[in-house]
């Protein structure tokens, strides 16, 4: 090595990236050349001093200014009703962060609610006129307003039991966004229940959801509207039915109608890219409801449900299926195998049976074990 | 004492909607981002605007942050992309034509933690501010902000070899200015800046 061009190697030497041979040659040159030795020393000291510069902590005011801009961006997205990426039904969400927290309240001793939600997105503003919010008698009694509907990113989320429910708070801002016409399908699938009861509450969150979860079905629209934190330590006795007269509830109030009655249906709600299914809770009832959903005309739903059934089957430690669970979108003739007969899911091989009949057959079979 | 969350863990939480996680990232890197932008854009008001725009872009892109990726180079790559866009735009011409000084991008007051070395820091900053583009940005990322060469190459959207070359030349420029400001003798004419690509 010579003086000419030695500077090109300064950083490599300084950073320890020269090969052993090159380092020896470099050092040997410095040993024999006072000018380069001094020059490299100046380089090294300068870079070490440069590295001693330390950026000061971010001032709180700067953080606040940035967060204000980010918050404005977040609200801007809500106002514009952005739908996020196109061409991907499974990820139909705002391109901001999705909020997908939802846990089921612990209900000491009572039957827990299993909530299956098929969803394809994140929080989206929806006019409540598109949601079925009822007073227990089935008649909508809330004036239209816009709330955010939670649409989890996961295709299917089975909410585990014995955990707290956390449902975020409704935003104060009311926005109006045009949304596609809501379809609703109700899959009438009988659910054996213990007692008949109607509970209507209007309080923000805790109890109604607990009671609803404990005693039967909860309309998903109300569940989506209900945003608050559940605290199982504050669980109290059920509320009395709300009087018919009275002012319209405020945005912070929640109306949840829960009904428990013999043979109460499992409700399947479908909105644009968003499906929800509520059952009374155990895998027994979820599976038949899923079976019923194999009749959904949407092949994506069928594929998702098949996957879920497959997963549940594995979780039940059933013997391996001779063939996977299959569904025919919109058609009949679905064959399934029963995990409770020593194989995978119940064999329901009668193509003429409706989903409700097939599920009843499943339930009967299950009960007879 | 609990370990602070990693950047990537904060990104995951922020992507899931945790505002405080995003705020933690802003607090953690706000100054470094502004410092990097100041080495690219002489107009301090524009720097503030750009910094906010970078964070908004980060927020928009949280869901697309790849698992396993590193946040720090991702943040700076967004910043440098924005700087490139701005430099190509009318906004640059309008806001910087009157204020831009060649090869002079000094720090803002309070940008660095002085730690009792005010005069020395002033000389360091002044010397760094005089390092020309594109070497200044590379040196600042690596030697001031502590990015690895790989992270710097990702941030600057150039090859590893290019970044290393830019850092070396930037350091040489820095040394020369620093020596002058410190009243030290000139470097040996045989070494120092030689030919080579940026």
C-alpha cells in the first residue's frame, strides 16, 4: 500500500472491515509513513468526535404536534370512509391500523357465549339504520345514527370464553357515510336452551353484554355498537326492561337486546364483507351453525367455514377424517363427518335436508352420545 | 426494571390501534428524524412540515410493515423518499431558493445533547453541516444516528457499497472541515479525498 488512495480505506480500517492481510498492510504503511499516520489519526479522532454527537430527546411539544397530525389523519379516514386496499376481500380495511380487540366476559358458572365473527376489515362507519337494533320485541326503536362497526381483520375469530370483554368506546364524532345496502340473512337453526327470558337494557355495556352472553343471543349490531370496558367485578343483577317512554338514548348508551328462548335461532348477520354468527356458546352449537353456513352462496364464506370446521375438528382431537369437510356454495348435498361418532363431524348425507334440519340431526346425534 | 419494548413490538401494537405505542415511537425517534431531515433541507419550517408528513406516512403504512423488518431504516427510508419528492417539486424551489446555502446544513438549537461540550459540539456540527451532498446524509445516519451500513443503505435506497463509499468520503470531508475549525494543520496531501464514485 502507498499513500495514494490510502484514504479510500480509512473507513474500512476504522470500522474493522479490512481483511487481516489488508489490515496488516495498512498498519505497516502507517508505521513507515509519518504523514499518513498523522492523517489517519486525525481521521479517527474526527470520526470519534463526530460519533460523540448525541441527538437530544424528542421534546414533548414535538411529539404532541405529530400526534395531533396523526389523529387528524385518523379522523380524516373515518370521515372519508376509506375502504383501504382494493381487490382483496379478506383485507377490506382502512389502511390505517385496525382495531381488533374483543374478548368475552367471564361469566362465573353461567354458560359462556361463543362468538364467531367472519370479517374482512377494520372499523368502518355504518349508519345504524342498517343495523338491527331492537327493543326486544323486534321493532327498531333507535333513530338512525352512525356508529363504528368493528370488522375484525381475521376471517374467523372465535372469541375464547372466560376472559374479559373489551369493546372500545364509541367516538363522539358522528359521520355520515354512504355504505352498501346491508343484506341480512338469518339462519334459523334451533338452539336448545334452558329457559325463556328477554332482557333489555340500555346502559353502556357491562351488564347487558354479560347478561346477554349468559342467557342467550345478542344481536351483533348492538354488540358492535356497544363499546366499553367490561369489568366482571362490577357484575350486578339484571336490569328491568326499559320503559317505552323516555328520551332517546345518548350516543354513549347501548341498547342490547338479548333473548333466550327455547329453540332460539342462531343469528347470522351479513353486511358488506362482514358476517357474524352468534350462538349460545359451546363448540357443539358453533359447529352446527357453521354447518348451516356451508350453504352460504359466497364461496369465500364457504371456504372459510370449511377451514374453521377443519380446525375445530383438530382441536377436538377427533380421529383423522377420511376426507376433509366440504361445502357446496349455495347448494345441497353437503356431506360431513361426525367427530362424535368416532370420526370427524356428523355425517349428514341427506341432500334434501335444510340447514336447520341437518343441524337438528347433528344435535340429536350429539345429545344421544 | 422492565425492558423497553422493541421498535417492532411498538409497531405491531400501533398497527393494532394502540395510539400510545405510536406515540412512543414518535418520542423515541422524533429528534433523530428531525435531525436527519435538517441535514437534507436547510429550511427549518420545511423540516417541521416534512417531519410531520413522515410520521403521517408511517401511520398510514403501519399495516404494511413487514414482520421481521426493522423499524429504524424503514422510518428513514420514508423520510428520504419524501425529501427526494420535495426536491423535485415546486415546493422546494419556492421555499428553499432564498434560504439554501451550499453545503451548509447546521443543526437547530437544542438538536443535540451538549453534555457540557458546547463549543466542541458547535464545531462538530458546523463541520458536518459543510459536508456536501450526498455524503452528508450518509455520514449523519451512520455516525450520528448510529444506523448500521445496511440500515443506511435501506434508508437511502442505495447499495451497501455506495453507502460505505459515501460514508468514507463524508468522513473525509468532515475531518477536513473539523480540522480547520479546530485550528489543526491541514491533512497530508497524499491521503484524504481521492477519486471515486459517490
